[in-house]
C-alpha cells in the first residue's frame, strides 16, 4: 500500500514539475509560482516521510523473515533427528 501511495505521489510530483516547466514560458505571477513551489515542497516532504515508513516496514519484515529462517532451521534439524531415531528403532 505504501509503495502504491509512493508511486502515485511521485507521478503527481513529476506531473507538477512538467506542468511548471511547460508553463515556465507563460507569464505567471510570483504568488502563483510561490504557491506551486510550496505544493511541490509539501509533496517532497510527504514522499520522504512515506519512504521512511516503507524502510521501517521493510526492516521489520526482514527481521521477521530472519527469525522465521532460524526457527525453520531448528525444526528441520529436529525433524531429521526424529526420523533418524525412528529408522534406527525399527525392528529388523
């Protein structure tokens, strides 16, 4: 979800930049330019915040996968030992 929001915000930011570039030849009031720059700054701040949230989420997910891998390795080893013991205890 954060990735989708980030992509959307990036597209919007790109569109605004293109709009600003294409309207650069047209006369705009300093107030309008100032307002547009403020909007762009807000969008950049929002994107930076979302990227930080995404990084935090990814770190949490990676930590959970690391724990999963450790536990899976332990369970796999115990299962192998159990199967070995079962095979050794079978009457011939």
